[in-house]
C-alpha cells in the first residue's frame, strides 16, 4: 500500500501563473526546465528575446475564418504523441486562448460573441475544461499563464485577484494545478529597481498555493520568480 512518507518531489508539475501585464509572467517562463516550448497567443514573447526557447504563435487574423483554437488543440495532441516531449510546455496566455475559443464557437454557431446564449456559454466552458484536461495530461511540466481579474467585496472592501477568464471558472481554475503562483512587481524601497515575486501562499487577495511547499511550509509566501530556485529550496529543505 502506498505511504505518504515515500512521496518525493514530482518529476513534472502543473503550474498556473496569474498576473497583470508587466508583472513578470512571460519572463519567468524562462526559469522552468528546458527544453521549453511555448504556445503563444498574446504575441508578447519579447521578454524572452535571446533565449533558446521554441514557440509557435496562434492568432486569428481579421478577415480569416477562425482557426487558432483548433490549431492549438491539434498541437496538444501532437505533443502528447511525442516519445520525448519538451521538459516544459507553456500556453501564454489562457486569457487570449479563451478569446480564440469564443471566436471559434461564435463562428461555428453563426453568432457574435455578444449574442451567445446560456447554452452557448456552457459549450465554451466544456471546451475550456477539455483543453485544461488535455494540456495538464502532457507528460512534462505544463505552465498555464493567465492575466488577472479583480473583484471587490462590497462589505469588507477586500479586493480578490483571479485569472481573467469566463464565469465562475476564474475561481475554480486553480483546482486543476499543483502550483498556483500570483505574479507581482514592487518598486524597491531603497531605490534599487523593481522586485519581481511570486505569491506562493494564500492571503486575503491571492488564492495562491504550492504543493511543493507542503505542510512544512518550505516556501515563503513571496518567492523570487525563479522555478529552478524553488525546486532547489524545496529539495534542500526536504
């Protein structure tokens, strides 16, 4: 019978990175295990310029029949068949991927995004869940990048941050990932430039989590945006 005392750091992780523009999401992709492959829907990989990272860009051009969503799903199937897949596969970002999916469903139904009814939105949600299941089932590290959304509690005044996607999925998305890091950037109080951190633990604003940190709390609530250093810290602590 398996015993939890025998558990070790997993060979692959499912990671969700959430943050506003400029908070280090894309740059931090370069800290994951290599080789890295990125499915780019934001057209914003400039921060990784000069690094040895393969990618494909998936976009729907004006006037074209939407095809980017189906191209991405085909790519995931292709990656799943590889005998030696990349060590890390990332999608940057889930937010614009959702837009591509909505365009696909709208075109398929002969509607515009603004005219989707309740049944249509259910179809979008089902397809998003199918993507998440296929993506996180790849035999490598999978990193999903999402832009951030904000919701203020009218009673407490607390602002909660969540992935920018449709409906209640924004509050459920983290369930499907072992690591959920919220990206933030701060101005160094001593004038030493900017400090980029991941929130790896939950607080009143961020629903972050880390199974790597475990009940022993190997990670601080704020950690530098470097996954290799996180693995090193957890490994040394363990």
